[in-house]
């Protein structure tokens, strides 16, 4: 019985944390859309910035990345370093 109470409490707390993270992600997505509307058409990234986004994007996964990527886009027809294949 005691184990069941802790399990219910843990489930409740983790649900609250998960809901807060979802709200934060929703806020950041809205903020990114607003900021992107005020940016120039093309934003040039440095190599370290590109590497940072690529590292996090790889951990996030292609499907989730497609929902949140604003600055950098996945390139389906490009080869290494963003050069077009010939």
C-alpha cells in the first residue's frame, strides 16, 4: 500500500513537469514564429552555430525537428557541407 502511494505521487509530479515542458515548448515555438517574421529572408549561420543545431537536431530526431526547425532547414538534395550534388 505504501509503495502505491509513492507511485501515484511520482506519477502526478512527473505529469506536472511534463505539462510545464509542453507549455514551454509551445511558447518557444510561438516566439520563434514571431521572431522569424521579423528576420531577413535568409540568415547566415557560422559553422559552430550550424554544428550546434545539427547535434541537437540529431538527438531530437527528424520528425520532431521538422516541427521546430526555424532557422536551419533539412536539405534533402544536398551533399556534404550543403553543396548540391552533381
